[in-house]
C-alpha cells in the first residue's frame, strides 16, 4: 500500500508540473498535501496527517488509514470551493479556492421531429427505473483503494465525444454529455481503468443500453455505456486491466463506441482528466 501511494503521488507531481496543469494551491493546514486542478469536472487528491478530519463544503470526506482522500468538482461546480481541515488536537482551519470555469461545446439543433427530442410516454417508467438503479449504485462505497491507482484507458481509439458538451434540441436543453467517447468497433475489449467492485450490471437500459458501473472506493466510480456484452456481475471484484465487457452501440447510440463516465458520489467529473493522453494510433 505504501508503494501504491508513493506511485500515485509521484504521478500527480508530474501532472502538476506539466503544461496546463493546476498551479500549486495554498495549503489549508500544515502537513496537508493537495494535487489536482481546481476547475469544473476535476478530481483532486489529498493527504492529511493520520487522525485528521477533512470537509469539502458541508461534506466530511472519508480518509484512508494513511490519510489519503479524494474529491471531485462537478461539471457545473460554483466559482469557489471551501476545504476545511481539522488536524489532531487542533481547531479546524478553512481555505477557499477559486474554481476555474470551463467552456463546453454547446450545439443548437432546430426543426427535429418531436419523437427525437422527447421519449414516448410508454417508456417513461422504464427510464425512471433505470435512473433509480443508477442512483442507488452511486451511493455504494465498497471501501476499496482502487481510486489511488494511476488510471488507464479502458479502450484506445479516436476520441469522438468529450465531457461537458450539450445539445439544445428545438430550444430544449438536453442533459450534458458526462463522459468521454472512444470510437471503437463493436466487440472491442473494455478493461477496468482501476481496481474496484461492480455495483451495477444491466444489459439493456433505455438510453445507455448495456451498462456497467465499478466503484473504485471513497466515492469515485466509473460507468461504461452502450456495451454489447457484460463479462462481470454485481459484487465481483476486478483488478486494473481486467476485461470487463465488450463495446457496442446498444441503447440510444448512433454508432459503435465506448462511453466512459466517472463520478464522485453525485458530482459528474471528467474521466479524461484521470488518464494520460490517448496513445497515438499505430502506423
């Protein structure tokens, strides 16, 4: 575990040193380390002395026995975040951090048939049931430490869709796209980007088709959508790199691809920020 934490912090240090990464943030208290970008959709990692307590806003964060913690900033996070730390035997200290606003790709499309904008009434209850199942899965915290690993791409290919983009159809704003799309042929192996526990496995959801969710621990989860085949079951533990599914174009998909999404509890965060740049295609 100690080697895992060292590797994670070394990776985050290199990230912070690279172009476009976050500026060094002022520490909220002595001995508290933070790594990551204070911007909408980001995931940040921290470490505090053993026995400390940490809050993001009103939410108390869960710390590992070694003092590691993680939190995410939603796609539409407000312009400021508040972090509070209470070191052992001391009064709490609070620091406010500016959260950078991101510009998202917004597309306006007019003149579409109504059935392409609003789902038919006969499927509304099915959609609600899907939403309840996903909401219940997001509440699960397996307590695993996969979130400390350096994430890898679950599949490699051309990035065809990015986090945060949104369409306005016939003047009606639709739900933003919360994932990163990787254009791959149907049947491409999908691998676990980090270790965790399967918390949802449904082969046929209305919007997302074959859908798989993995809890990496401490609130950080991955979801994989439009799958053609699921290869793991709810409750199953997976290791980084395990083949967990095959890609597809099930549900409401217009072409074969993998839609990979991440969230920290209810905060929608950008999966692409967790991994290195997509490897270049072989010549």
